[in-house]
C-alpha cells in the first residue's frame, strides 16, 4: 500500500470530520444525516487502513 496516498487520505478524512463537527448548525437538515454517515464510514476506513499498514 502506498504510504503517501494513505497519509493524504487520513488527513483529508480527519479534516472532513472536523469541518462537519464545526459546521453542524449550518448544514441543511436534509443532508446532515447523510454527511455524518459518510464521514463516520470514511473515518472508520481510515483507522482500518492505519492498522493494516502497521501490520503489513
């Protein structure tokens, strides 16, 4: 697995999560659940990739 791509992905996902948390009052209610679910899935996948890269 390419470590540069992994680091960029992890930084981007964590920034997305931070932006969603900080702007939770300004997001339209219709999109709030979908964005939160997408962010949770991407953050969980980032942690799986971290564990995988440590074990590989």
